[in-house]
C-alpha cells in the first residue's frame, strides 16, 4: 500500500477528553474515528488489524470444531420475552418496531436467536454436541462510554453457543473453550488471567472471565498468592474471621447519640471498634421495593452480590427523603424495628460479632448490644461483601487485588435458555430433553484496544507481528528520480515476495515520516535513502527494540 | 468437514410458499434458514459460499485501489436530515432512539456516514481521488418480501463511495468500477447486462444497474437489437412516432357518451383509434396533492418517470371518491377544465396526435377534438411512458424486453451529498470546493441467490467452482471397519493436499447420501465403496456434466 494513497492521515492534535492510551494512539495513527460517542468507524489500517484478530479467533475456533454461522441483526423481541431477558437486560437493550408493527431487539448477545434456530430442527443425541459461533455487531445502550474501544455502544463480538446432551459433555467443551481462548489471546501477545465471574443478565450458574492485567482496566479481581484461586470482585469468596463471637449477649439498650452521620462518628462517639458497628445501606430496586443491606462496619457492600441475594434486576441507593419516608433517619438506620415493608438482607459477617451497635431509626438515637437472630431477623442472609486486598482465601492463602481488561468470557448456561424456550433433543431413551448449553464471547474491538494498552511507548503503538496491519513499513527518503525509481523497485520486489508492505512514498520531511511510522507501529521499518542506496542497502529498524542493521537489497 | 458433525441437515419437506428455486434449494440444502420474514440465518454451508463471494468482491475492489473501512450500524439521524433523505427514503428507513434521546437510522446505504467521515479531515486535491468501501448489514423496511434472499429486509451489502476533485476524474473511476463489477460477476459465473437506471432515493443524475438475465427477476429492461442501448424500464428512452399530427385542429365538441369506463369502451363507442384517445390517471402524492397523468391512449404510464416529473416522493392511485371530490367522474376524467388544484402532467406523446377524444369530467359526457396547448395547458410535460417490446430506440433500432435480477449498481452522485453536507476539499487554486462523488453497490446475499437461480437442475444446486462451499464431496459407502479406515485415510490425504472437502461419513443409505450431495451441489464428487476400494480407486463424478471416471487412490 502506497501511503500517499492511504485514507486517512495521522492526526496531531487530540482533545483533552482522550485519556486512554489505546484511544489516543488508535485515533491519532488513523485506525479508528468516532462517529457519535461510543460508535466508531474502522479506517483502512484499523480494518487490517481487526481482520487479523478475527482470523486468529476464527482459526482457533475452527480448530476446536466450532462452526461459523450468522444471525440477523434484528432479533424478534418475542424471543427475548420467552426468557424474560427484556426485563433483566434492562436499559441496555435497544428495541425497534418495523412498519408492520413487529418488534425487534438489537442484540447484545444471541442466546435466544441460537436456541430458536436449533429448535427449528429435530435433533437427536447423535447430532450432539455442536458449537456454533458468529462474528456480529452487538449493541449496548450504555449510559456512559469510556475512551476509545474499551466501553462502547456498538462493537464486533465473536459469540459462540454450544449444545450438549448433558452437563458432563458440556464440561468437556467448557474446558476446550478455556484452552482455545488462552491460545487465541496468546497468539496476539496477550497473557490472560482467568477469573471466576458473575453471569449477569446472560444467566446460568457460573462463568469465567479472561482478563488482561492492566492498570487502566475496569475489571477488579482477587487472586490468591498460591495461585489456586482467582475471582472477579463480584463473586470473590473469602474467610470471614470471627471477632468477639465468644462474648455473651448483653441486653439491647437504646442510648442518646448526638453524633455525626458517618461510621467514624459512631466509632468516636461510642469508643467501640469499627467492626462492631453495623453498617446499614438502604436501596430501592426496579420494582420500588426497599432493600436494607446490613454488614459488619469494617466491610463494604458489593452491589452485584446484593442484587443476586435480593433477586433484584436493578438497584439504586435510597434518597434521604426515602429513608425518612419509611420512618427512619439518615445515619441512624437500623434493622431493629424497621418498617415491615423493608426487605432486610444481612451479610453473614454479622454472625462473626456479638453485641453490635448502630442507629435506632431516629435522629441522635443509637442501639447498643444488637444481636442478629435475637433483635432482628433478616429476610435473606449470605455474602454481600466487597473483597479486599489482604483478605484470606478459603484455603488460607492471602488474596491480592488485580485489575485488568476483560477480553473474553465463557459461561455455563445449563438449561436456562433451552427449558424456557422449550428447545429439546431426543435422547438415547427416546425422551425429549432440554439441551445443556454453554456460551463463549470475545469482544473483538476491545481485544484490539487491549493489545495497544499493552504494547506501546511514548512515540506510539508497537504491534505484535501477528496482528500488525503490515509487516514492513518501507520509508523512502529519496527525492530524485533515480532514487524514487529504486525505492519503487524495492517496494515491488517485497510485494512480489508476498510481504505486506506500507510504502511511505509521500513527499515529506524524514522527521515527519519517522514520527508517523513510530505512531502507526509496524514491527519492522525499512529505510531507503540516497545514502543507503550508495551501499546497495536498506536500513532495517526494529520498532520494539530500536535495533538497527543494514541489509543488502540486491 | 465431516458431514456427521455439520450443523445442520438437509430438509425434505418445503412449504408451498417457497416458489423461487434459490429459496427452495438454499433452504433444503441447509445454506440458510428464515428467522422472521425477510431476515435469514446463514448456516455453516451458507457462510462458506458467502465468504467466497465476499473474497472475490474484496480482491477485485482492492485491485481497483479501493480501501476497506467500516461504519457503525447506527447512523446519526441528523446526518440523514442534512440531505433530506429522512423524507425521500420514506417508509423503508428504520429509526431508533437511544436512552439519551439520540435518534439513529438503520442504514439502507451509507452516503451520509461516509461524507461525514471524510469532512472530519482537511483534504486537499492531492489526497484525491479515493474510493472507500465496506461490507455491512443493510436494512430496508419492505412492506412485502420475496422468496429467499432476493428481496429481504436485512442483507449484507458491499457499498463503495468515491471522492473526486471534478467530474472528469469521477468518470475515470466510474468506468473502472464498471469493469471491476463485470469482472467480479464473471468470476462467479454470472454474465451481466449493464442498463441505464433510475437513481431513486440515492440521488444524483445517472446510474447503471448490473442485471443477470433470469425469468424470475424483478428488473425489466429494454435493450436495442443493435446492442448500443440498454435501459431499465424506469428510464428507457425511445422514439414517439407521430400519428395524425398533420391533421387540422377541429373545434372542441362535447357529446353525450353512454359508454363503459374502460379505454376499449371509448374506442368502441366513438369508432376512433385507441391512440387518439387520451388516457387520464389520477394520482395523489405523499403531501396529498392531486396529480393527473395524461398520455396517449395506446401507451401506459411508468410511475417512476411520473414521480420524477411531478417531483413527488410517493404516489398512489386516487380512489373513485377522490375523483368525484374534485368534481370529475371515474372513466370520464379530462384535463380540460379540471379543478384548478389538480397538477397536470402530460406525456409528450400527446404532441404526436391531433383532435384527441376522452372524458368531459362528467358521467356519460365525452369531449371530441381535444388539442393540447389549445384546450388545456399541462403544468409539466415530458416522458412518462412505460417502454414496450418492439418500440423503436432513439437511433432507430428495435427495443427488446429483457428481465433479470439486479445484482449491482453504480451511481453518479456528483455534488448531491457533498454540497448539502458542506463537505469540501481545498483545490489547486486554494479554494474550498465540494467533492464530486460516486457510489457503487453489490448485494452480497442477492448475488449468492442469483448464482443458484442460474446454476441448478431438478436435483439441486450446481455451484460454480469459484464460490462452491467445498471443492470435493467425498462420499463413503463403506460400512466395515477396514473400509471406513480407508475412507478416513483418503479424507485426511485430500485435506493434507490443501483440498477443501466435505466428507459424508454418516451411517446412511447410498441413495440418501447421493440425494443430499446433488442438493448441496459441490462441483466434484468422490465415491469410495468396497467395490472401488477393490480396484484401489475412487469414482469421480462431475456434478454438472454427470460424467463419471475412476481414479487411482494410491
């Protein structure tokens, strides 16, 4: 490709809104350009890298026996109603009506579409298992977007769906996909941490996230020092250490407490440890139900865990007015004698303390010696804690916090979709049974951006060979006719050898050409100039190491 | 690919709604499956053919110097408003709002998106010309769909857009794309007729359609016997032969006419030739305006031509009540003394006759000796005739009717979009000028279906080599262990030689395997059976010719 003919050019100025490295460089070097917030054009250089990423995924999926198909972009909304995902996917789901009055979802994922396709055929156990996948544009009506390709409203996804006769067979595929994913990311130069994760609105019972460690990532996870356990913060398990559990239960006592509203104010006022205080956080769910989360004072609530335990689709913090509306007081909320319409969800850490203290549902009123089970009974009890660095894992190792970008997921779905959608196969015994399913996703655009987040320097991108837009960036510094002819010849020679070459044939200063070249980040640079031509050579420079050597042309 | 692992299977029963050959075979053989009317899944076999079609288009477009990019699926609606296409694209345009209240169009084509991208950059004449293209899903909210992939609501399109400094430079690209398209279709085995066509809601002044001749096609065109002229019926030009033009104009005369409402009734009643009668057709446009189309009695109105001449976005026939509401009478409409609010559009064929006859805007009243210009004055005059087989072309050759499937289009856009969207480049003289543009489309899915419409027999599809899902269909009739082993070995050998093979390893009767194989239509069939193995051979059968020969395996 002659760079003089390349649409588009590099960009020098960037807006101060651009914070992420991948956003900055992909935009400046001319790989992508924003249409509206969270929706991007891929330009010729971007398409080339994306094609390479797609190719690697395709090759490994095919090697694993998966079969490529494609579904329509518009999914009949009635399919999403069969699985109630019109509710659980919530605001992120975009819907549209055609002029015949049919409603459609702009798919965020395609479980319903795949199950609907499969149930059109009469399958028997002999046809199982199979894994079908597609590359298709996905839509998420995100409230806010993040710089560049990392959190967008429209993106290309590889989504795969496997169908099995039973759990045992599914587990084989799950492991195969685990290895396939590891391989896929490795081929792009990405090392992944695989962490247990939340299934979210996808449904099913368990899943794993593939995370590329990176400070700018949004996925926070905990990993045990002995390496045997890794989990996303939304599902991370750990030991809850007993505190004063052997203490005798004392009588509940109401006291005046002219204190401020914070946890620290309580500690200071009562001269008691933070862990002995009860932290009360009032939420409202999507149906308007009040949910009171209570937890040991030294711990924080994880909203995803709380959502699951309280079976809510959406949660938001209650306002101060709402706290007063249920007859309580901000800063003094208590599960003891709270309004009956409030649904109390207690973290099991409250079983590790005795004689706790906290508010009394009135301004300047506190309770001492609160004991769970005796003074109040939660409607639900379980784990709603946000795990922290230093916590002890269940097998006694120390948990360390990690952070990164989620590039892929694998999900157990079980019969979640097949049973709701009545998608059955005929088993060996002649009986109809719902398929046992799994699904497997990779965000193509996000993976591409992650590669940049990992491979760059202060001058630009440093593409790994396997995904680089071109192998060689041939830069001609020749201005005279003879030199240009020689450079053209070299370009044609490299092309005829099957090399992929971007040829900077533009009439620009050397400095500008080198700056563009560093920014674009092609692994190997060939410089041809009157000086190198004198020696019948080109100067070969490695983008990553900066090493330079001369190579004979003829 | 082992057929036992292939998702999905062939289907025997078909609904009586399936009329088109391509619909029937692509469905039965397992290439596609309908989701909702006009929206299709592509299954593994379908994806393979589609990929080959894409590859051919990609190769030829790249060879022609075009550059691949991709735009988001959701186009900001304000862009479509800049060019007023929200009106002209009409009901076919689907729109959607996100939860921040922004409106988007689901693109039918992407002129606005491309122009918006280009105007983000400061381009000079030195950066021109360039041609950018994409493969992307397109949406058309069609009222009715046609069998299979020929007229759908969602489809993959290759759309290209070229940007130039002036018309002269554009014309070079237009010709290049013409040749590129011819080549693309030829490589798939499709011979195309290139006909002048209407630009429709794409805009611009002229365009050409690439039509594959086929009785089931929806594109009707006229081609001159000498081969120098070919045009779609919506733009076809021809000579309008003078009739009694030398006759002297007689006095207008109103007569009683107790006749029926048809043109033939008029001929019979007055004993005058059909061509001397005036045909009046009353339409209503999308703004509620009455438009009276008048034409020589032996000719028919072409609605697209009428739409252009009357500058209407949409047209529908007036009802009988509407005819009466403007003070006229069905079957007796006349441009003479018609209500002033009616916009009269006359075909210029009315200049080829004198002393015409027709209705008098009252029941059982006719006028004789009507003369255009004297008795009525049309608001617009031009060509609104539907051309017919046998008409004389402008250079005196005979026009013949043809019919086929439109697989591609090339359009002159000129400054239609760039001027409305203020997309300028800096010209040599330092002045800002709007780009001169063209656009070029190929319907990928429709092209695939057209191949089937051209290449089939009563047993199934006969894929041309270049787009076949596999090169070889290896069918094993071996049931014993030894034979199966040999067949497996042959399969592995072919794969290792780089051949693309579908291997029918299923435990089925020979007849079923052959029927499936004929239906799927892979060009070459290898049959391995105990009998052929005895001779150390396979039976090689050509799907198209049916020729059979034996070939040594070892």
